[in-house]
C-alpha cells in the first residue's frame, strides 16, 4: 500500500516538474520572440531614421550590453536570496521596452527602448534557468536544452512575425507583439508561485569533483569564456547582418531575407534541443568541442556560396553551433556547484555581451569594408573550438 502511494506521489511529482519545465520553456519562447523583434526590424529602423551600420550595431550593443552587465549580478544576488517574483517583473520591463520601441521618435529613444528590453532579459534568464534546473529531475542537460529551445524557437519566430505582421505597418507595428509579453507575464506568475514553494525545501548539497583543483576550474572557465566569445561573435554576424548580406549580395527583398533568417534561427532551435541530451549521454566536453570546431568547414565555405547553398550552409551552421550553449552552461554549473544563478547570469551575460560587442564591431567593419568581407573574417572564429581539448573530464 505504502509502495503504491509513494509511486503515485513520484508520478505526480514528475508530471508537475514536466509541466513547470514546459511552461518556463514556453515563457522563454515568448520572451525571446518579443525581444527578437528588435533586430528583425533593423531594415525598417535603418530607412526610417537614416541609420548607418555603426548605429545599427550601437542599438544591439545597448540592448545586449545592458543584459550582459546586469545578469551576473542578478544571478549572484538570487543565489543568496531566491526572488521568485522577479520573473514577471523582468517581463514587465520587456513589455515597456517594446511599447517604447513602437513609438520612439528619435535615435536616443531607440537606445532607451533597447536598454529596457535588455534589463528585462537580464532579470529573466538567471532565475528562469534556475527554475529549469529545479524542474530537471536530475536530467540537467535535457532540462537546459528544453528551456533553451524555447528561446531559440522564439528567436526564430520573431523575424517571421516582423516580416508578415510588423513590416507592413512599419515601426508602430512593433506594438503588435506586446500581447506575447503579456501572456508570458501571466504564465510567469504561475511559475513564480511554484518556485516560491519549491525554494523553501532544503536543496541537496552539490559538490565539485575532488580531482578538479581550483586552478583547473579557473582555467576551464576561461576556456569556456573563449568558446562563448567564438560562438556569439560569429552568431552576431548572422543574427544582426544576415538580412543585409542577402539583400546586398543576392538582391533579394526584405521579406525574403527575413524568411532566410527564420530558417537559420529554426536550425539554431533544433540544434539547441539536441545538445543537452547528447551531452547527458556522451559527455558535455565532446559536445562542446564538436559544436564549435565542427562549424569551421561550413563557415569557411559560406562567403563563396550562391544563394541556395548559403541557405543550406547556414542550416548546418545553426544546427551544429547551437548545440554548444546548453552543454557549456551545464558543464560550468558542474565545475562550480551551488552557484546556478551566478553561472547562468555570467554565461547568459557573456552571450549577450559578446553578441552586442560583435554587432557593434562588425557593423563598423562593414561600414569601412563590406558585409562580404565581414563574413570572410568571421569564418575563422570557430577554430577557437580547439581550446576545448584542454577541458577536464567530469
């Protein structure tokens, strides 16, 4: 009788964890869908405000640097004092930023809107990553991938919404994605209620592998930072300038370029979902190594491909490169156990920061040379993946 009771309790607990993981992934989808509207409407903003590529890069830098700088501090604070209702608060910042973006009359207001969206992202990611780990049932790689794929899918859908919903209405059409933020806010209130109850339970003590010295941990974290730099600097060339590259090199229209961007981001979403479970099975070090270095042949070929093969190559690049982040995040969490918020904040922050710096630097480089030259230079970045050979086995 007692055995059946405990089995039933375990099944109910598993269903609850699966529900929470699904809801937080859905919120990540809505969050990143709304936020990805910003880079997706760059062609509209460029023509409306007569911006150059450097100013486009500055918008991305403002958004991503705001998120980058704040996320580690948010994660460090919430490691010591879990703050469940910070999740809907962060989504509120995103909602305000999107509404400001739809009505911004000047370039300065565009930057302020981007900063608000960045603050929302900084608050959302560390705490939602902690919720995903709490709801993992011990399958940390799988849980992180499910959580991440929600965000990547949202990032993929954002440009599609921009192409078919926002683009016909111009800048004011950005407000049409605001209901997505409202739905996410309501869902996060439900997640926060569960998280508040769950965070009161005593957590199992996580310990670091005794074979790994502190010096080795520091070196490994620095290697992971270099790999994140490689991944997100290269990703910045695609997420921020891929549409301009297609328009300039192949003379496609804006809508077609947005569809190509959607295909690439869809491949990123699929790769993200695969990375975590594969890392759980074969070891995260091998996923990290293969997902960064494995992109190199495709990135080297991309600047010389025709339109058809450009689309095919970016699908392979998205699939392979995206599998890295979930593995990197879980691997780093195992290197520094008990600091989920700090590690999530640090690496999400690095991802945003490297993307923002990359967008600004590559925008200036494109103004001085050409978009094609940017892709020729960035093609060598995945070679940094060789550093993963020095990561310890966990």
